[in-house]
C-alpha cells in the first residue's frame, strides 16, 4: 500500500536550516507529483511546496519563496524540503502528500519548531 514517511524535523533557532525527507513506497514514484504541507496549532493545513513528477517544475507558497527548496530523487523514491532562514512562524507539523487516482495520501508528519 502507499506509504509516505517523513523525517528530519526538529528544533532550530531563527535563521537556521533543516532538511526534511519523505520516503515513498507502494506506488510508482516518478509517475506522481509530490507536495509538502504544514499545519500550525489552531490553523488550517496549507500547501508549502509542490514538485511535478517528470519535469520537476516547482511551486511555492509566497511565505516560503526564496527560503525553501523542494526537490526529488526518483531513484531513491524520496522528496526533500530544504528550509533555510527559518522563522518562528515556520513552526508547524510538516506533511508529505501525493494524490493518486483521486485519493490523497499523507505521511504521519514531522514537527518543526523554530525558537530561540
């Protein structure tokens, strides 16, 4: 079955960096776009970044443009989110996501906390 497993979260000071990873299995990875979402306490889950399957084209939320970079390694069935110049408002649970034949699949999430 489809599995998405995130890793790489943690506590970092403002201005710091983290790299999140999402290991995918149970489907043909390079056939599907991949997304990163985040949800802060009391807020709606929102799209952070997405990457297309073959072209590798990317889109970002305005709040992270120029600071975050999404990438994928189709040989490793893994999607990454490089996060630089982190701000306290980036604190959230980050989720990996894909949609396959109309169904949404989510990982368990990884906590990112930006605090001094």
